C-alpha cells in the first residue's frame, strides 16, 4: 500500500505527512528495505532504494500519469539515478516528470516515449512544463531515445558507437561512449584538408554528447593523417604503435589537454605543426629511429626537458618555438637547426649538440635569455643572422675553425658576453654581429678574417683595445669604437657617436687596414711592427704573396685571376705605398682589371710568358719606368698603362694582337713605341696621346709599313719609322741578340759570367748552384737600350747541365723574375724585354726567404744597422757578429746556423773590453765603456793600429790577386773580414762552410752593388773579355 495514498486518504496535515515520509525513509535505510515500491505498468514494477536509485523492472509499457499522480514525485529530490531495463517498450506521458537524473540510459527495446516523459518539470503556478537544462539521454544510435532527444532538444550520447566508418583504404575507426576513439586495420590513414574535416570532429569538444578523450592507433596503421585530431581539446592521451611510419601535419594541433606523447622509433617524420599548441604537453619521448621533426612540430607546448636521439638529423623551423617551460635540449644527431627552432624559449638553459651539427638557422635561439652557454662542434660551418640575438646570459663565445659563415646580428645584444674567439674559418665579421654586447672586453680574430662590416662591434663600450690581424683588408666606418642609436623610423639611418672618457686602442702591424682605421678615427694605434709577409688565395689555384722587406708582390699558381672595379677592392690594396715590384709567375694567364690602378709606388712589373691578357686599367697611374711585355701576351685592354708618368720604355712582343683604347695614353715619358706586325687592332687615343687626348709632339711609331701600326700612325698624323729586327752576335762567347734596328755595324755585344754565386747576400741550399751572367749591348761607348722584345741565344755554358735548370732576370733592386726558355742544339734561347743580369740556377728562387741580423745594446736600442740576407730552404750558413769598441756581443748569440724557419738573429752587446778571445769569453759584466786603465787603452790602441794595417795589407793583396785572375783551389771554409773606413769602429764577419774559394769586393759585401759605369770605354770591356777567356774557359773567379 502506498504511504502517500494512505496519508491522503486519512487527510493528515502536510507537516504530519512530511514527518511520516521522513520516518519511513529513515526506517528503510536502517532495515535496507525499499523506500517506496509498486506497480508502474501492466507488467512493470518500480522501487526506490535508500541510495536514491529509482529502478524499473519488468516488461512492456510504463504508465502515463497526470502531473499530480506521478508516484515518485514526492521523492524527486532524493532520486539520484534512473534505471530502465531492456524489455520496457514504452514510457508514458509524464512518467518521470521532475526527475533530474541526467544522464538517463534508454534501452533499445523502448520504441515509444510520450510527452514530458523524461527531462521535464511542471510549474503548478503557471501550469507550464519546463525542460531541465543540460539533460542527457543515452542509448543506441538511431533509436527512439535519440529521436526523443533530438525532438526535445536534449543531448544524446550513443552507448554502442557514436560513429564508425572508413578512414583509409584498409582502416576503420570507432568512437565509443567512453570517449575512446580507435583506429584499426592496416595501411595509411587518409589526410584531411583542414581542422574539423575528420568524420569524428563533431566529438572534439564538450558541446557534443560524446567527447574524444583518448585515441588509440592500433598496430598495423602506418600513418596519422594531416589534421586528423586537430582541435580535440579534451584529448588527454594518445597511443601510437610501433610500426607507425609518419605523423601528419597538424595531426594533434591544439589538443590542449594532451599531457604526454611517445613517438615510436619507426616514425621517420613528425609532420609540420603535428603537436603545435598542445599547451599541456609536458612529457615528450622521442624514440631512437625518428629521423626528422617538422616545422613548428612542438611549438607552444609545455615540454620541459627534451632528449632527441642521435637518429634525429633534421630539426625544422620553429620546431620548439616559444616553449617557455623548456629548460634543456639534447640533440646530438641534428645536422641543421632550423630558423627560430628554439626562439623565445625564455627558460632554456642548456643546449647539447653533437659533432654532426653543420648549421644553425636564422634566429634559432633568439631571445633565449636564460641560455648560459653552448658548445660548437668542429663541423659547424654556418650560424644564421640573429641566431643568438638577446641571449643575455651567454658569457663567452668560441667559434670553431670550421665555421665559415656568420650571419648579421648573430650575437646582437648578448649583454653578458665578455669574450669572443672568432676561429680560423671566418672571413667576414658581418653587420651588427656583436652590436650591443655591452660587457664585451676581449675579441680574438682568426687569421682568415678579411672584412669587418659596419656596426660589427658598435655599442661595445668595454672593448677598449682590440688586436686586428693583417689579414683584415677592410674595416667599415663606425664598426669599432662607436655607439649606434636606432632611428625611430626604419627608413631612416641611425646615428653614431664615439665613446667618451677613453680613446679606443687598435693594435696591429703596419701597413694594415687597422692602421688606416685608427688614423681615420683618431684612435690610438699600437704597432706590432712591419708586416713581414702577407698573402692569400685568389682562386682555388692561384695565390698572392707580398714581402714588405723587398716590396715585391708575387701572383703565382695556375689559371686566370679576378679583376676589380677599383684598386681598393684588391686584397693587397692595404699595401699601397709599399708595393714596388709586381711579379706574375709562370702559370698565371692574366692580370685582372684595376689590380694596381693608381698604386704609384709600383715601379717594376714582370709578367711570365703564360700571361695572355692584361685587364682594363691594370697598371694605370703606377710609377713603372719600363715594361717588357712577354712573348705569349695577346691582349692589352683599355687604359692598362695610362697615366704612368714615369714610363719611358715599352717592349711589345710579336704575339700581341690587340691594344685597347687609351692603353699608353699620357702623361708619360714615351717618345716612341715599336708595334709589331702581329697587332691587328689599336684602339683610339691608345698611343701617342696625352691625358687631354692631344697628340704628343715628336712622338714616333715604329713598325712595318702596311701594318695596323702604320695605318694608325697615318690616321692620327703620328710620325712613323719603318724598323725590322737585326741580329747582333758576340763571336767570342757565341751569344746573339735579335733587336729592333736596321744597322748592326755600330753595335757590340758582351756576354760574361760575373759570379759563380747569385749575389754576396744570397745563399743556396747544399747541392744547389747558381751563376750570374751579364749581357751588355754597346753602341759606340754607350750602353744601348733595346726596343720591343729581344731574342737572346747562347751556348749552354760548360759548368751548367741543361736538365732541371731555371733562368731568371735580375732587376737592379735584386728581384728575380723567372724566364721561359728553350734548349735546342746545345743553345739556350729566350725572349726578354731588356738586357743586363741573368741567373742560371737549379734552385727555385721563388722560395727565397729573408733573414735579418739585428745588432742591439742590452737596453734594446740599436747598436748597428740591421743587415738582410736571402736564402733558399735548406741553406746552411752562419751570420757573424760585429765589433763595437768597448762592447762585446752576448756569448749565446755570437753566431748561429740559420734554418729556413728562422727569420732573424739578434746580437746583444754588453760593456766589455775587446780582447783576442772576446768573441768566445765575454762574461757580460757591467763595466761601462771608457772605464779602462791607461795601459789597457794603450794596448787597445796598438791592437787597433795593427788590425787596420793588417786589413789594408790584406785588401791590397786581394786586389792584386784579382787583377791577375789566378785560380785558387777550394778549402773547407773561408772567413771574410770587412775592411772598415778610417772612422769605422767595427768590422763584419761572415762564415760560409764548405764554400768554393772566390774573390769578392769585401767592402760591398753587405752593401748594394755599385752601378756600372755605362760610359766605360770599349777597350776596357774587350780587355775583360780576353781575360775571362784565358781563365778556366771564360769562368770568372
């Protein structure tokens, strides 16, 4: 019997009815009996348990009720859930009115649900039915439950499968009511066009009945399609199988609840933005085998400490962009770090890379303000622009020698950096590379740096002194020693101001770009001394070297070399004012345009026979006085020798075919020019014109009538003189010279060996030989100058083997230039632009190096002028010291054998009396000069007189012996004492072990050779030739 009906029948008061109901509920709780129970249909019963579960049992229909007759209305507040069993077929009107028990599961057997049966309340005042907000009905898809939910606007959740279907050729998917989406089958998942286009996308958020909370990709699936689960914001777990090969682009994008991911080792590629925006993703495991991680793959995630296996070699752009929780990354196999890969990872402290890393992309670590250090491997070759911009915690940067490319602003505003080492591979310090590194105080340049671009070290006020190597050819304005202030508008250039409170110090050799930069900016320049040698590669087959001691710049190697728009672009332009001689060695095929334009210090040019072309303005404005252009040269381009004010003699070979415009335009000192018949083109104003393109008065062109030279002279009203080649011979020596001229009767040729060594101050390695010959052409009693190129021929000397020899021309300044020659029928033949001194040797004189002897007092000041020697590698000799009255040289530096790796020897002098054994027993005492006893002074004076008399006698004997030309045998060594002038206080000594005996001018041993008197009488020359022939077959001793 129902308690409520009973209370109504007895008509108790409402207060008493409520009390009875409460008491019955309490009694049911104690006894475990149903609170209420009864019939609710013909074959259906109900019962309400003490736990608040209203359970229907039986079969058939549940009754319909009026709003006041629903049997469980009074217990609506205690009812927590409703169970309807399978077998119930219908639910009547108002059956479960006022029950807010969502979700309610309606079995598939229910085929009829009447009005207001589920999800409604009744307002007795307004007499209106109202839907319960958020009410959820669950059941079978397509059932009456789903129909009722849809009609009444309730949420419906499928209990068997919300959706199922195909997602690949052999793949199916199912989504259960528990939110688990499973993909099964074999093969690849289809790609989707964009977020929200996958068939399960409607279940990616709370607004739908079933929400995807978990994804299981079954074994056999080989890929996850593009955008597959993009935007599944309730997805908190994903299971990826071994065997999965790829994860598509944006596949888990914006899965903001996903907290962990394990990428199987079978995955070769993690697609672009695959986990982008997974803001809860803290744990990431990438198994060994994964090969690449795509652009933005893990951007804006919460990953904390990531280790990428060595199998990961490619890391895309923005791969971990703005991962603000990331503190450490290990990526030992990555070869290139993509652009912005770790930009804005503000808490990233440690980065571990491996030997495989070759490149770091643009802005890769930009704004990683917590990054303390990073070690670069020896394979790294490129760091992109802004790569470490605003990494304020970096304290030191050491770039490896392998690094060849550094991007602009790479370390800009790294305010914590104190020291930088640029490594040996960097050639350019780019714009703004270290700008704003306000604590940078030390920079070490590598030897390959050639250019410092603008703003490279601006706003670095602690960089007060910097040592710059001579390899630096160009330093941009305001790149060192200035603050830089950005303009408010990007279209306007910023402003520079000098540092205040101190003057920056530039330390380098001179001449150098560093020296010029310091002077231009009024900075302090501290010299490390004169640049000894310098050079570099022009191409992969050609190089240049410059020796500041000799002033000779040599271009050597093979093939063509580059040209320039102006001399300042040439790598040797920093030596303007120091280059005096230019040599293009055999193998080089051209002189580049503007290579020496306006370099007035150049006075001598030697070109090998392999040079076929001279570029525009190559030697314009230089100080050359004479030039002999080699046999083999074909083309002389525009203005090549224009404005050479000191040029007075030009020899053109008979291989030249083209002379461009303005080639020999003035001002110069040319009065005539022989142009061979081989020339087929002469450009306008090229010959016989001054700098204003006006004809030079009295200028004469020489050549063959009917040639292009003849036509040029006719058209330009220039005098023309017909000239051919004439051969002049020396019957006694067998030497012949073919020169321009029509009459050889007044010419005499002299060919003599001057020395069986190259020069007194040139030493060759053991086993190497060298012979100095002189060829002189006399016209009357005057040395004749030749025009054009002379062809020189003479018999192979008896003391020379033609195998392995080299021939060099020797200039007045001692420079050697190698000459191409032929040997045929026992004669040596070559072409050259001048006569004079020639060397025949088996040594490679291009390898000559310099040794300088310095004579200094103990305080470092100069005691005597330094002396310079030249030698080929392997030469062994000793450089002696010099005597100074009252001083002795340091015992340790009396003399020493010089190896080819040495460049100098220093003799340090200390006070001490000169005695017979002073050279061996100097004790380095502190006795000062002038503190000798009277007796000592007397003895010293006597010794000096005896020495002077002895030296004079020795010199006299040597002169007599020289005139008689007597041969002397060899001995194991020879000491040569230099005779001093009357007021000299020292003599020089050179010891040459195992050298052949020879007579030399002792006083000129360390001095330049005296210039020969060109007006000497022909009788004297004839006498010399006769003497030479009478002594060892013409060999001069």
